[in-house]
C-alpha cells in the first residue's frame, strides 16, 4: 500500500481559533496548521498519540504563531512559512512561495499566496484529498479583514480559490460562521443556500460543534465575498453596474462596520 488517507484532527482553542493536526498514518508524520496555542497543540498531539514533524504557518498574526518556538524546542519540528514576511514567522526553517509543494509523509500540499488579510498570507491545498487550510483568508460565509493588503489584492486571492475543485473541503482558522451568516443574510436574504447554511450553523453551534469544514461549493453558493455578481446583493448596496472588485470592496467595508 502506498497511500493511507490523511487524518485531520480539529480542536478549538483561544477564544474562537481552530487548531489542526494533519497526520499521515503510513509515515507517522504530523503537521500542525498554525500554532494558536502551544499547550492546546501539545494536548491534541497527546490525545491522538502523534508526534509533531512540521508546522505549516499561514501568516504572522499572534494567534497563528504563538506556539511556534515552544513546540519546535520540544519536538524539533520543521517550521514552514511564506517567503514574504518570513522574518515575522518565529523559528522558520523553510520559506515557500506560490506553487511550491510541502510534503507530509506521502501526501503533499500546494502553497497558494493569498495576500489581503496580511501581505504574506499563504494557504495550503492538499490537492489529491481536496482539503484546503485557508487560515484567515477565507472563512465559512466570510473572509479575512484587510489589515495589510488592499481590497483588490484580496479579491484577486479569492478568485484564485474560486477556481479550485468545488468539492474542496475548507478548513478555516476561526469559528466566525454565525456572525458571518447574520451579515450575509442582510445582503442576500433570498439566497436559499445561505439560509440553509445559516440554519445548519446555528444547530451545530447550539450543540457546541464546529461549523467547519464547509465545501467550496457551499461557499460559492452562499458566501457574499464570493458573490459580488449577485443581483440581489448589488440591488441591496445600490451598485448595479459596478465591477466585481468594487462590489467586493464595498461588501468588505460594510462587514467591517457590521
Ligand atoms: Zn490573522
Ligand atoms: Fe487569526
């Protein structure tokens, strides 16, 4: 046998972050996607009986790199992050850029550069298993705030994601879905896919369960940041004829005030 499926372990940490462990059972290599909290990552590793071989960082914000150095010291793991802003990734060993592959045992993730939330934000796409770790670029029913990049950059980044296979599972870094759904429903109350996702998210959160992963198909149908072409959204914000990029920028601006 050459391949066993990757195993994903999701765990909530900090106030609303998700940590992820990605494990290849054959090689026993295990990657943490970001390190929101060293203690929480360590506890997750112990619970699964896995040992850490890699950290894959999406961007330099504190709630994504907090545990880097402590975990590296304890496990000797290798830290991978973006070439752009690499000086802000504590303990970085390997710098990666658009299109490069990162191997976890017998599996690999392709790096996509998605500037917008930060200038050096990258995401990890495990192509053969259709899994995307989207960091703070794409959330379920939302997208990251523009702390460093422009709306044009973020729209360009999101368009890259729109071209991935629709069955791709989206593992994002925060549980923001309920708040995102409330905003999305103000813009597009008639969107049935959105109504369905919103109701499902409420049900899951009532039971204390995560709303992630969603699929790209679901996001394309319901996430307003993917939908600047929607006639209903355009009517709502009175931008019937604007370019998609301008509509996207306005949706992002409105969400900042929501
Ligand atoms: Zn962030
Ligand atoms: Fe974050």
